[in-house]
């Protein structure tokens, strides 16, 4: 039985994208491959609103994107400020420590995010060269106010990195307008492509910073080795994930066909539908209301619902969700709702939750969640 994957990524893969993935493998320097790569690179600039950005698509995971971003702009005498609202903000700190990069961390309680005023206050006290933030942390469902951070950083000369792994392609990210220097992301979340690609878009200022550094503590992650290949994908540096790139190019085409405004609105409507359904069943949300993300929800179980039993039975009913991390384990589940989810898939998932709760003898009004979701979807 094929199950609907609603974890915080990978996301379900649309048949059009699967068909591109299943096409015969071609040479990594072929004209056909170069055409798909070029189309995906150009599309990325539109998606993150960067007129003159330099996009990079490299075989690897989102964690590689994080390394690529930080290693190419944080020099040996630079100091980084990391705004963390969860597991993946903390991961950026770990990456910095691994490479001896000086980094401070401003941490928000899980479920919240750093207020822009707290960032401005820290910038008034300490000199930083780079600021990094996770747009949406999948451990907590918290969406950071990245546009407001951009205003706080304006004219400071500080390079601004946004980890958009759980946001790009589903939530608005405007590099040029908001002063973002790097958006890093991955293929498998809001883009709805299979996992396996690290994706970054660098501003002109970020590329200039890399060029000003004599070297970086990386070989594969050095953007100056990749830049000629992104300019002309028929050139060789390292073998591309050919099939993954062709599938990602199809995902980008689908996204551009839909249009970013419509896609952002659809993600917003999907989030509202799931949350209305869950509220009708007595679930609350772990994430504070001002920081709710449109790509993921983190529902807290009502009394009488056991985490392991719920997720096991839900899986048997055709839907896979993720459990909580660290201190949230056993208290909640994490529901990804991003990419190319259809109305039918959303309602199927809500029906599966209702069926699961009936099997677990949890009292509620059958059909109430489905009705709430339908009302939001229109």
C-alpha cells in the first residue's frame, strides 16, 4: 500500500516529477542535462526573487547547503551570529564549531523565534560579519520573521544567510527586497522533488566575499569550483545527480507554472485546513501563533491519545507523520504539508486521522475534522 508521506520532508512526489526521475540516465555533461540544469538555475532566481543572484545545485543534502553557505562567506577572522529557534539552528552552530568558525547563538524557546528587537539589541553590542537564521525549523514548526531581520540588518554590512530548507518554494522569500545574501535549501521539501540535492542562491555580495577570501576549508563545497559549471553545465567539476536534477527541473517548472503568489496562497490555505481539522478534534498547536509556518504544523496530543499508538495506526491507515524531537518526543507529532499536495490528499489525510482516533476509542464527533478542512479549502 502506498502511503501519503506527511513528515517534515521528504514531501510526496508528483507523478510528473517521478516520470522525470525515471527517465534514462544521461551523461552529466550532455546538452540535455545542461538544458535541465540551466532551466532549474534560472527558475530558482525567480522563486527567491533575486535578479542577479548566483544559484548552485549540487548533489547532497540540506546539511551540505548549510556548509556551502557558511564556509564560503565566513572568513578566519569573522564572527557569526546564529538565530536559533530549534534543532536546525543549533546544527548551524555545530557546523561552525566543526570548522573553527567563531559563532555566537541567540536561542529562542522552542515554538517561538527571536524577536527582531533582540537581534537589533545584540547588533548594537557586538560586531558580527555574518548572521544566519532558519526560516522554518522543522523541529518546532516556528517560522522566523526573516523580512524584519533584514530590516534590522539593512546598511550594516553584515552578510545575511537564510536557511530556507522548509520554506523556499512554499513561503515567500525575497532576496533582493529583504537584503538576503544567501538562501540555502534542498529539493525535497516545498519544491516536492526527491531528496538528494543541495541548493543555494548567493547574492553578488556573497560571491564577492568568497572571492575576497584566499581559501576556504572545503573542496567540494567551494563555490568557486562550482561557479564555472553553473555558468556552463556542460563543463565538469564533479558528477551531477543527473536524475535528481532532471526531476528537480520538472519540480521548478511546475512551481513556475503555478506561480509563486498562487503557490504561497495555496500553502497558506492548506495549513489553515489542517489546523482547523485538528482543532475540531481537540488538538492544540505547539508553535506560538505569531510564528506558525505554512509548511508544517506541530499538533500536541489531547489527553488520552498515545503518540506511538497514534502514529502506528495512522500509518496503517495510509498516512505517515513524524514524532517530536528531544523534550517534545511523545507529546506531539510533526505534520508536513508542503510541495504539491492536492485537495484530495489533504482530505484523505484528515479522514485517516479521524479513522485512527476512532480505532483508538478517542471520543469526538465523526466527520467534524473533515468538515472543518473542507470549509477552509473551499
